[in-house]
């Protein structure tokens, strides 16, 4: 079968397009998730002021990356504490056994 | 066992946004009358009483602005034409009236009847003609995106008919949870386009199980390296934004996003699978739209098994409760595999609950609990367990096709 040509869109990119209802709801959903993040990972962005697709994308990116970062930090912390616990057992010094008294 | 099912290792679902069957594929009736698209007999009254026929005048962008209303009350008007009596019958006569409500402009309201000519959509129409096109795939709910997408992930919307966040997980697990917690374990991934587009609807999963997610670039890499999971769900780009790769154009086809950008995206997903010969022979790709986006379709949605939830009159906004006992408006759906005969047309009824339903039955077999809607939904891939009914098996060829199309993306 012959290769089928797919036309490319012309002048379609408009990051200043006002956000649609779908993006609005995505922002609200992510905002709920954001509020559960550690404060230092929160964006501080006032979501009611997000008006364009570019602004929406920036917010969505920051929250999505923060969610991943928060989970990665928790995973790393868990791994560290596991190492510490395991290390304790391994490095526990043996008490030198008392010399046997010859009877 | 049919070799197509024996070889099947991967199911991929690509869910696009907000276009009806007639709008995208209606032109194909002229090519094959068995495809239930647009004919000259169809019309909708405008607010002056004049009958408006569907016309192949759809444009890629700039025509459906404002975004046609597709919330529950508007879709109710579109389906029932404004009839609110107890014994009303769906007549699909309220689309122009509904769009008129947004701008009070009779001429503009008629554009809701426009559809694309075949040559405008070379990707979607070629795939529909080359593989299996579904004549009766409906949105799960006569309502908007979020609750409809929920059916694709959970087999239910947990009683929601709106865009609000779903607080879920019990008693019905997401398809991803079912797979990764199964014995033997299965692999599953949700690929959003990039972090600036992220995921739609399933923020609940993102914030609790971010390891389930990957980007579209990861999807492309996984296809190339043969590391695609057993089940993948792919999301398009939902916004125009900048990235390290330059200007990213929204590819979801949600009005008023460019439809050609979505065509490119669909072709890109198809090509990524097809380019890896091992993957191509072992993968089934479903391209489907989440809901009709307020755009005209002529097929009345049928009744279905009620879900165990009920939306209150307040929730529906129509003054009437909803028992999830009828489907939403029809959407485009195409199943792609080299084991499917060219020109297959499927007339059985499906909705998005068929997605977790099919994946569960194919990969896990019996599983419970599942929602009443999912349990009763038809499957588009037969479980690979004897006996397989040849009349229902879409991957029915004895030998793989070598004449499948390629796109220059």
C-alpha cells in the first residue's frame, strides 16, 4: 500500500488561547492534589488567575513534576532507612567473649 | 486457537476528545453503505423551525468556538430534542437548538451539523476502512469528559455525571490496579503526552501511584525497545505549550483544537507500534473518543444495564434522576491489528466500560468485583480460552496481513 500523506496543521499553535472547561477541571483536580503535597513542593500559583493554555500547561507541569518528586523523595527516604536498619544489624559489634577460666 | 489471539500480548488504547461518529466518520457511508454514517435523509430543526442537514463543511479549527455544550442537561436536549415527558423517546433532534443556546446565532448553531469529508481525515478514515470500525460504540454517559473517561479506567463513574473529581477506588479497582496486583503479575502503564499536558480524570491515580505513568516519549521508546506493557492507555496533548522540543500543539481534537494535529498524533501512535515487527504482530490498538462533545450524531443511544449508582436530579441538572441505564452519544472507535480483515464493520453495542471489561477478561479471566455496567459490557477482544466464537472474534485471520497502510509521520 502506498505511503499515505498526513497534512501538517498550519498556524495552529496558540498558547494564549483561553482555557476550555476541560483544562479548567484538570487544574482544579490537580490543585486538590497539590494541597496534599509538602509545602515546599507547592507552586504558590493562584489557580483562579490561570487564563491561557500556556499558563495552564505551566501549572499542570509544575504540579505533575512535584507529585513525582514527592514520591521519589519518599521512596529514597524509605530506602535510606532500610539501609540504616540493615546496616545496624551488620555492623553490630560482637562483645569479646570472656576468656574461659581454666578449671 | 486463532493465531491472532494466540499472538496477542499487548492492548493499547488511545482515547481522543469530543468528536461524534457522524462528524468524523460519517462520510464513509458513501464509500461503504454498511458504515452507519451520514445520509441525505438526516436533519435537525434550528430555532426557526428550518431543517438543517448534515454537510461536509467541517473545518479543522475555528468553527466550533465556543466549545459546544456537552454537560448533562445539554446532551439531554440534544438526544431528546427538548422533550422532558416521562415516556419520551430519543430522537437526536436537539443538537442545533442546544448550540443555539450558547450564542443565540441561528447561522452559527447550524455548524454543529457539519462533518468532515473523507479526504480531510486521511488517518482516521483510512484506519476505519482498513481495520475494524464500530458502528455502535457509545460514550458511557450522556455527559462530559471526566465521568466518561472514568468508565474507561474503572468501568464506572461511581455515580458521577459531571466534571468533578472522583474519589474512588472502592469497591471497584482501576484496571491498572487489577493488573499490577494480579498473580501472575501483569504490566500496565498510562502514557500522558508530557508533564505539561499530564493526565485527564485520573489525578487520583497520579497522586497515589505516579509510578503507573509515563510520557509519550517513553511510549515511543518502549515501542522501539519492545518494552511495551501488557496494557497501555495513551493520552493526547491537551494544550498548546512550549517544551524543550519547541512548540507543542494540542493533539486531543477537543474543539477548538486543531483536528489535523490529532490526525498526526493518531498516525504517530500507529506507526510506533507498526515499526517494531514483533510488537505489530502482538498488539491490538483501539482508537476511541471519550464523548461526542455536543456535536451531531444521528443514532439514538440505547438502554443498558443500570449501574448500582444513581445521580440525583440536582446532579443531572435536568430535574430528573439518572440510573446510568442508557448510553451517551455515539463516538468513533476503530480496532487495529494485522490479524483483522480489511473492511471489518462491527454492529454490536459497546461503550467505554468495554475497555476494562475486555482487558480484564483477556488478561485476568474471571475477576470481581466489577461494576454492573462493566460486567454486562461486550468485549472487543475475545478471551483466549476455548472455545472462541469465530463470529465474534475480530482478530480472525489465519495469517497476518502484509498490506496494512503506512503514514508519512
